[in-house]
C-alpha cells in the first residue's frame, strides 16, 4: 500500500525540478516535482509520495478528507483530533503563502 501525504508548496525551483514543502509541522523539506510545474506554485496543496509531488489537491478535497477521518475515527477522538489539526494547519498555511487573509 502506498500513501501520499498532503503538503503546502513554499517555493519551487523549476530549473532543478524541486520544491520546498511543509507537511503542516513547520519543517520545510525539499521534494522532487513529478507533475506539471504549472500546478506547483507557492501555496498549492500537493500530495507527496516517496519524496515526489504526484498530484495537486484543492481545498474542497482537504475538507472532504477531514470529514472522512472524523467519521472513520469517531471512536478515536485523540487520533481524529490530531488529523483534523494537521489538515487545518495545511489549509491555513496554504492561504498564508498565497497571501489570502481572513479566509
């Protein structure tokens, strides 16, 4: 089973095909751009698998995943709360990097 992890693009170097991302924990990490560079812009929410950006996610998809995890983990409040906070942090960071305020 392969799992991709959502992250926010902080910056991108298209010449080297690498981007700096944050998984919502405040630690910037360098990953390889594996999709169209037009989709890898600062503030974009992307899915990273094995150090490679494999797709882009919209805010709606993040919100859908939060709802899914809430239902799936309703008996595990601590785990559900952790995931919810992590996804909320990703949305907040994405908006901040894109220069959106008060959203």
